[in-house]
C-alpha cells in the first residue's frame, strides 16, 4: 500500500464519506507523499525577498537547569477552567483543555479535578489507610508500608459522572469541548492491587460491598461492589510516573478502571467491608439518573462508550480551505474502543477513523481522520463503538431513552458546526 | 514467594481463588487496628442505622443549630441559596418542570442525612457538631419537610425507622435497561 501511494496525487485521495472525509490511512501510510503532493499544488509561494532570521536565542546560551520543569511560557492557554460552589474556592470541578492536547495521556498539571471540599494538605508521614468491617483482621497501612508491596501500572481514563451534562440542555451551550467534556482525563496510574490488601485482612464471605472514604474535609465516600475491588482496583500512588498530585488524591487514591470518577475516592483513608451499600450522599442524592417517570437509576457504575472531536472544535478557527486532520478521543468503561466513525455532513454519511495504538481497555483512545475542507458549511461528529458492540447514541436517542431530568452519564454524540468563515461552534444535529 | 510471583498472582485475577496461599505469602505489612482506632474513624452510617452514636435531638433544638451553622449557605428554613435547597420539592421528580431534589423530596434514607451532616457539615468546619447537635439539626430538616413531628426525638433507634417519601424511588441500574 505504501508503495502504491508513493506517487499519490491530489485527485487520488480517497473520498470515503460526504463533505470531504478522506480514507483514514491516507495520513498514516502515505502522509509525507500525500502531503507533498497536495502541498506542491495548493500552497502559495512565499514572498521572494524574505530571509530566515537568526533569532537572539540562536546566539546566546539559554537558561539554566531547574528542579521541576514547566511548559513553555507561550503555552499558558493550556490550563484548566473551573466553577465552584457559592462561597467556596475548592468545591467544584476543574476541566481539562482537551482541545489543546494531543495523544492519549493527560499531563498531570491539567488532569481534571472534582473536589467536594477543596484539596487537603495531607502529610504523607501521618496519613493512614484503615481496612476494617467484615474482615478477619482489621489493618492499618502507612504509605511507607504500602511502598514495599508489589506494584503495577495501568493506563486508565477517569471521567466524572457529570461530564457532558450540558448536552441535556434544550439549547446547545455556546461553549467548547473543555467546558462540555473536560471532566475526562487519562493517566498511567501505578500502585498496589487493593485485592492484595483485602486478602491480607481476610474477607468475610458475608462482605459484598466496600465503603471507600477520603481524608478530605467532606469525607467523600462511596460504596463499591466487592467484586470490582477484587477484579482490577488499585491503590494508586503514582500518576504518570510521579506521585499522585494533591488535586488527584495525594498520597493515595482508589482507582477503579472504567467506573464513574466520583467512586475513585481521592485521599483514601478508609475502606470498610459491608454486606450492602452504605447509601452515602453521593450515591443517593447525587450521581443517580432521574428518569422521566421520576424514578432514579442508582449505581450506574461504568462510564458508557463515548467519543468527542477535540480538533477542530470551538475556539480553534479554521483559517482556509484545504487538508486538515480531524482528531479526538474515544473511551468506554466496558472495555476497548473498537471503532470510531466520523461524519462531516451532520450524520448523513460516516467514515472510519484510524485508531492510534496502543488501544487499551478503559483508557482514552486517540482517533484521527484526514479531511479536505472545501470552505463551505460542515457539521463534524464522532461515534464510538466499544468491544461489547455498544454504539454511542445520538443526543436525540439518549434523551428518548433517559429524558433530560438528570445531569449524569451523558455520552451522546457531540456536533461541531463549521461556518464558511471557518468558525467552529457547538450545535445539535 | 518471590515478588515476581506475587505480581503474577495479583495480575492474574486469581487472588480470590488462592486466598489462603496468597495471604500467607503476601508482604503482610499492615498492623492490627485496635477497636479504639477503628471507632475514632468509623463514621459511616448505613441505612440500617448500625453505628449511630448515643445522643438525641428534637426539631426545636435543631432550629437553633440550623440558624447558627446552616442558614448562611442553605437559607431560612432550608429554602436554599446560595447552596442546596433542603426543603420542599415533593411531587416534582416527574413531569415537565425541572425536578427540585431536596432531603424531603429525594433522599431515600434519613440515616444518610445524619452521616453526611456529621462528616461534611458545616462546610467550613466539618466534624465540629456534637452528636446531639447533629441529631437535632437532622430532626429540624425532617420536620421542615413534614416527615416527622415537632416533638419527635431523633436518636439511634428512631432515626433509621423514619420512612423517607422517596424511599422507593430508586432502581438499581443494569446496562441495556
């Protein structure tokens, strides 16, 4: 295939769906040749008299070493945005700038954060993890003792149960991907299997649930099925290679791959094994899905299959017609993403996007597809399918199923409209 | 057992099946927790009320606690604003207008109110109320919602027996339904 494409010409680019979507392998296998072929015919000639400047930084030594590096000062727009409860500074949610990032991993400084009473300033030397309840031997662990346990790493997305809630609104919110879907992030988490600690404590056969509780001032707590904790739960100590950030649970958090973010209890101080769920505030009055008939779905645990286009998206204006890459993120709390389709004509036709390896279960998956924008109006959408065969629903279908009396677990297809001026805005399509 | 074997067993998902072997060959670096240590941290209260502490309070007593500690965020008589509304909203969960979810209209268990107030409220000084104050302020909120009477005393025996209006309003989720 690569050889075939070495002589590619603009007219040969495979149109695979309406309004200019091109074959997903066009970039991946023939990127250079294709781009060159297009470039030679499409790009304007530079002004003839320009020279390449020799900049000041090319002529004097740069700055010295620092202990902990920071991004370029020119990247200060790559930052979280947040909203807080009245009268508080740290009770609320800070959203990841998905439109300004690429790849599948979220840098720690911009990982999303949902906190219920600010970020506690925890001294790791005095922090304790208590495991008790229906166990043979209640145990207390220090951070130092946990550090001697075998560790493992797991790349996993975390998504707040309230992410995407703006899609339940009647009118499309005039905001971008960060405001709508910025409560999802993905990191490599490293820590100790919770099942190892539970086995040491000796699980009473009557135990079917655990209560996990944080050391923050809210004592944020959730009930979790014991089966999940024995399956793949981690006590995470590291996030992308460094200690878990304070905003994400320092010195230790629970990681439940695929499960609603709120259940991945930060600043973990206590695990109590119980027969049934404790019915905490955050699994009764919050994080439940109220249906049109007034009943509420409870214990909606894994996050559903979902995707969103991050580029282009609102705030990223397209300058001129031509070849672009449409790129975004897809994920499912039920396993791997197996397919992402993209539409440029408001859902009339769809083309398969390339999924960028590694394709990991319960992790963000980056997708990409080339697109020739003709300068006219377009509506971009993405639709994920996961390994269980689940297909991400349209907004219309999601609301037909669940109504719009909830703010949780919104996973509908998001649409971005491109105007003939290249401006991108959120629409319902 | 080597670290490598421990890792393999943990990763294989066979930890349950090999419980006895594993526990014996695990690092075992936790120390035993004493009943006193557990009692000082074990503040969660399930729907059966097990673990509710001694103490009691009435709505009348709770009114004073509420005025001093809660009104600034939750408004007069739980009317809400700037933060969550605690009273009213019954009958709003279905229909066309947005649901008004309060302790009275939505919370399925009175024990959860005790648990949450004791662990997380008041927002700026959580875990500062005495158990009597928590019982009293919970009684006040329940009374404002018309769920218990003025004279009803809330304690470890009476609180779990309170039947909340939306007690049967929840359905366990299963995918595809």
